[in-house]
C-alpha cells in the first residue's frame, strides 16, 4: 500500500510539472496570451492568427489559397449568410464533446427535448462532469440493433467522447449518471496535457484508483473513483480524423442544405486518397464524416469541426491516440473542400482564417481560442 501511495505521489508531481511547462512562452508568443486553467493545466489563449498556421504559398504551393476549380457542387442560389460579423474567439470553451448516435440527420429544435433519448437524459441529469463543460451533440452515427421488445426510452445507443476518440457502447438514458461519473469525468479534456498512448489503447483508464486527469473545479489534481470495467464496453474510434457538419434544419434550413452537399464534395476529394469512410466503414484510419445537431452560429453556415488525432502525419494513417486539435470553421462552401482536405484535415493548417476560423484547440502546443 505504501509503494502504491508513493507511485501515485510521483505521478501527481510529474503531472504538475508537465502542466506548468505550458506557462513558458514559445517563439511565437506574440500571438498568445497567458491563461491558467483551473484544472491544473496551464494553456494559453491564442490571439487571432496564433492558433493554427495559415497556408503559405511559398511552402504549400502557389495555388494553396485558391478555390477548387473542378467543384461541381453548389449551394442554392439564395443561400445567404452573415459575411460581416467577427468569427474568431466567439465560441464558448468546452472540455469534452459527446456525440450521441441516433441514426438521424435532423432532430427536434433542442436535442435535449428529444423524448426518451440519451440527449434528454444528459440534459436532465443532476450529475455534472467533474472535468469541465460538456458539449452535447446528437449525430447520425448508426444506432445498434436492439430487440423488438425493447421499451421506448430504454434502447441502448453509442456515444463518442472527444478529444478521447473513445466509443462507449450500450448506453441507455437510465445509465447516463454512470456514463458521466465514470466515463466523461474520467476522460481527457481539451486542456489535458497531451500524452501519446500506445496505438489502439483506450484513452479511458482501466480499473484503477488513479486517473491522470484533473478536475476543472479545483486547481489540485483529483483522484478519480475506480472505473467499473463492465458497465459499458468501450473501444477506440477507428478513424484518424473526424469532420463534423451541422445538419439540423429545424434550427436553420441552410444547415440542412449545406451538410449533404459538403459531404458529397468532401467524399470526392477523399476517395482518391483512400481516406473516405462512410458511417459503417470500420477500417482503421481515414476520415469519418458525421452530421451533428446545432453548435451555434447557424447564420455562419456551414459550420464544420475537424478533430485530428495527435501525431497525424498528413497521410491519414495515424491510429490510436487522442485528438491533438479541433479546428472549428464556418462559412464553408463546397469550393473550399479541396483545400480543407489537403491542408486542414491532413496538415492542421487553415486556408482562410480571417473569413472562416471560429476557434478550437491545439493540445500539442497548449493553446485554445477561449
């Protein structure tokens, strides 16, 4: 017992040292503002132009800033959005993003009002995540097959936790408190110092009394409760990258129009690279494209969130590990898709940051937009 206590103390000291390392400004600190987070991690708020690199014609080619000339997909003639309002830095920070599989591309106006759903249960749950704000999204991820005699509101589904890239299966509305207590609160957040796990390893801790994650409600590292190994099965998401597109037309018709058109154009550019993955494609690597519910800012449609696993090599082959970046774009049009695939998805660069970048995080550099 004494040896285990000493090991835990060593781990805690190591975590604190790692967290404070982010306080040291880097060479590009002119675009950064120091910001200490209450979860024991020190991240930096990036000013506009300092969060992600912009494409550079000298490095990326003279045509890196041009729209796709072969694009055959176009928005409707009357597709009009806000082109004037400032985008960058206006999104509210979040710690964990939960995507709930529903098999649908549209939902009631507020997904927490979807009767008998996991989203409703999350919205009503009195248990709150111990590690920061939870962003909740319904998604078109397929739902698992269930027995015909399952009562409404008891059917299990799958949730995806980001940035952990972990799928949690057999989740029912009744089990949401356990999901939040033992899985969401135990998972990494957008401001957890990035560690590179063994490829294919779960980002959630096994049955253990210590978790190397921290509690946003306290500046001191917390000791997580033991994770029950048998409540829900978990497995890593097979994808190396995820593109999330808002498709909720009950909030705004433009989202329902833009999402399928963008997916079609993204597929056109991903297939020749061998990176396109449809909803039922479990091959490792590649790019998954999911439709999700309202994320705010529909007047800037289309909204797109790109999650990239840490260590991505630009070939779409990285497996395992957590998200190192989330790049949140808006005002995305079909003619932008070629550049987004080539530079944003595969390289973590932004083609039109002044017009399209809303925010995000980069755990490898220790910066966020909020």
